[in-house]
């Protein structure tokens, strides 16, 4: 597992793990993003990890049970999230029991799969791979 920590901002971590067998990146974020600088740091951590390790977009399971975005920066964070999806993520699934996930994460045509468990998220991504289209915008919920 690769752990990235933020320095110079309020503490936040993202634990990345790439599962070769399923060809899926898992990201567990432990962070409350409360400023534009933190939103940018969150984006940069993801973009650096995905950009440095992989030559093509990857499927991503984001585990968000210890992750929050303050309402004051949610629209900026959504723009960074959309940019990340446009450049580095093919299909994404969010594992969260928090109700804000469905609303906050849907932006600019990117609708991640929202799942209650990691197992459900992986199953949904694998099901998307079997679909004939390779659309980034998804309306599936697992």
C-alpha cells in the first residue's frame, strides 16, 4: 500500500493500493477538505499517483467513510474531481455509507457508482467492463 500525506495543510492522507489481478486502484481517503488549498492537494495526490504509475486511465474504488468535503469548497472539489476523471480515471466507484456521496460526487457528467461495500464496488466495475460501451458517465448504483 502506498500512503500519501499532505504537508502544509490540515492533515489528510490517501492510502493507494493497486490490485494487479483486478486492474483496479483502491484509494482510502482520511481527510476533511475545508479549503481550496486542501482540495488542490487532494487532486494533486491522486493525479501524481495515477499519472506516475500508469500510462492509461484506471478504474478506481474510492473508500470515503473517513472523508468529508466542507460545503464551502464542494464546488471547487467537484471541478478537481471531474478533471481527475477526465484525465486519469475510466470508471469510478465510491464506497460510502454517507448520504452526501451521491450528491457531492456527481458532477460534469461523471456519475460514480455508489456502493455500500468494496466487494459491491468491484463487482459493479467488472460489470461495467462487460458492457459494450466504454462510457465514463455512469448511472449505476450497486
